[in-house]
């Protein structure tokens, strides 16, 4: 995954001048030692400059962490801390910033030389951050001993990857959206507010670039790689694989030629109905292959879909997918394969589906096929290129970040699982189960006008995604989740 940030975090200890500076220094050293024992020591850089109440110290520390290649920062209150210079450091650092604070070590060290009062200093730090309109990540409980703070820093890394990644991301969109598909409406103002750059192109531009790649000498190598992935002989489906390889090279070259000054790139393309008429295949399998290389490619010009995929990529550091929250589980399938075997009601279950964009590594018995829906309006041979199979059972997180029609950012996060139940269907599809999904479906997905596409991370990443969305600036109540039975949604019918 070379399309997501590698975070190097600068650790800067701060000290109030009426407290002994060695207290903060020794606690910083203990934190670095604790981190190296539990995690990768290369994640953090220990800044040797301890900021006492001095703007000059702040500038020196800022220059030092920049000189050592740090793209994220932890302001560590080794004692009460200097509220002005520590928040100036956060304001002037160009990257994600977190604050945490040292707990007292022992009842035997509560006299003036051993007590740090960082529990108190954290309150002043948060107040001063607000005064300076400076956003920083503060853990759920930001005060702890060396081991606790090491965990806090490690928990911050996926959040920092999201923040840094979006501020250096370009989304390249090939559109316009298919007709009658306003569900993927994408007000772009909020992309700019997040720091994301957007390049909107025509599918004619993409088609022209594709034609120019005809006869590209690299096609044979990419075709062979596709054949190996799918378990084909080199002489099986050579024409289809060659066209898909030509398209993959077209997208990769476009990324390299159009990334501009941005470090990271995500794509979204129009994939029907004219796509089949002109390209004579469907792009689903190629989309899955680019995801395996760390480049999300969402379907149907879903700009906030590919943004959501990229966020999940940064958090999990592994491939994600984008699925329709698609169809209900038939009652006979529920009775036969779920009821009594899993602790889910029928309304907790649904099927997540897309035509065939989920990576082969996340699909049971993956195989190339044709897009059956498009084949109802196009010749079947023009619709080759999906990757079919049931999605592998296991933990998942369904989530999405979306700019609503009134240009406000909202998000949802819900943890659940893919059940080991045969779907008896087509495309990339799975039987999903999320606790209280029925109420979540009605009160959040429908009630707050989310589109039918949702991103899926393979594993439980709700804590990290929720924290990332809050750090991106979404206020309380703007990050939704599936409420348990005893917690009604605002406006939920209490008699239902």
C-alpha cells in the first residue's frame, strides 16, 4: 500500500516554568521507552527540546521536528504545561496534532518536585486550542502513565493517516453520473474544506486515453498477472484480459500524469451504460486490482464513495470495498441458515452487493464473469469483467462520509460481520449482519438521506473511524451509529 501516508510522529514535551523541567523530560523518556517496548520505535521521534514557557522554545521545537521529517505531532504535557506556547506549537505545525498528559506515578511522589498536575493542565490546553480555533486530537481519556500514553499515540496513528492523507489527496473523477442516479450527488465544497483536491474529467477523455494505449507493450505482462490471479491458463480469455489490462494501464498512467502536487490519488468512474457500448467490457475487476495497489476506484462516479474508501484504507492499511446496501435476506434463507445459529433477528440482516469490484483476496472462490444486469440491455460479450463470488465471512465495519444536499458533512459507522451463509446470487455479494440494523436503516440511512453505497472495511474499526470523523471536524451528532435497543434515535417512534 504505497498510496497512503507513513506517519512519523514528533513527540514534544512541555513544562510550566514553576514546575521542574526534568519532570517532563524524564516522563518523555519513559514514554519513548514504553512505546518502543510495545510498538515500532520508528513511528516516533523524540524531540530533545522541552518547551518551557517560551515562544522561542516553541519555534526551536517546531523547526526540530520539521527537520527530522515528522508529519504528525504529539504535544505531551509532562506537567501542567505552558498553555500559550504549547497551543502555538499545535497551531503552527502543518499536520495532524494530538495532546496527551502524564499521570502521577506514585503516592510517594506527590510533593512539589514529583507532582505534575497535567490533569489540570489538559483543561487549559483544550481551552486555549479553542481560543485559537485550532483543532487537535485529544484521546477519550487523555491522561495516563508511560504505557497508557504509548497506547494513545499508537491509537492516533490511523487517525493521523486519515487527516494527513485527505490533506494530500486528489480525487480524479470521470463522469458525469449515470442518468437517474442522483443518489451519488457530490457537492464538492466540503472536499475543499477537508483539504481534498478534485479533478473532474469526461468519460470521453478516458476513452481517448484508452485508445491511445492500444498495443502498449506492457499489456502482455498485466494480462499474465491477471491470469495468474484468476487461475487461468495464458490462453484462456486472451482478448478480454488484454482489454482489461489496457484499461488498467490507462488508469495507472492517468494517475501518474495527473496527480500534480498531490501525494495520494483516488479515482471514481462512470461504469454504465455507455461504458459497455464504447469499451466493450465492464471495469469492475480492474477497479478491484487498483484497490489492491492502494488506489480506490469507486463505481458510478460516487465521489464520496471513493473518499470513504480512501479513509478506510488509511485506517485499516488493507483493502476495503464499496457495496450497495442492496437487498433483504429472504425469510426462507434466514430460517434455514441464520435463525438459531447466529444471534441476529431477521431485520438485523441484509445483503451487501456490487457487480464485481471487491478484491479477489476478500471473495470466496473468485472468478471472472459478465455483468448480468448490464447484459439485459447489452450484448453479453460486451459485459465481461466482473469478479464474482461470496464475500468472505468475518468482521466488517460499514461506514460512509457524505456531504448532504445542503452541503453539510455527515458520517455513519456500524460494526458487524459477514455471515458464512451462501448467497445463491451473483456479483460480489455477502450476507451481512449488524445489530439493530432495521432501526439503523430507517432512522439513519433513510432518515438522514444517505445514498445506497456504503464503504466496507474488513475488521472492526469503528473506534478509529469515529475518532477520525470527529477529528476531521464533524460535531457531536454528525457521526451516526447503530443504536442499541435501549437508546432511541431522536424522533424515533417509541411505539413502533
